[in-house]
C-alpha cells in the first residue's frame, strides 16, 4: 500500500472504499440498535404545576442619569 493517495494503485483505492463501507455499516447498525431505556424523562410534558409569575414594572439598572437601560 502506498503512502500517497495520488500515486496509489487501484487495489489501494478499493481497500480504502471497503474499509469506509464496513466502518459506516458498523456505525449505522450501532446507531439503529442503540436504545434509551426510559424515554419519559426526555420529553416535555404538557401539564404544568406551580404558580405563574407575571412580569412587573420595568426596572432601571443604571448609575448614570443620561443613559437608561431597561
């Protein structure tokens, strides 16, 4: 096997393609068989509990009188 891809022969290119195909097949199969045991904790529920907090009056955070950041 040659060290340069530009000067390598047809068999070397075939080996590279075969290794890439086998590796991608293994990755796809591992991803297809991967499972998460409890999926209920990962999804957001539609029900709400607790109180609703509404916004009050805007606050001014500034130490200078000419620039007001709200």
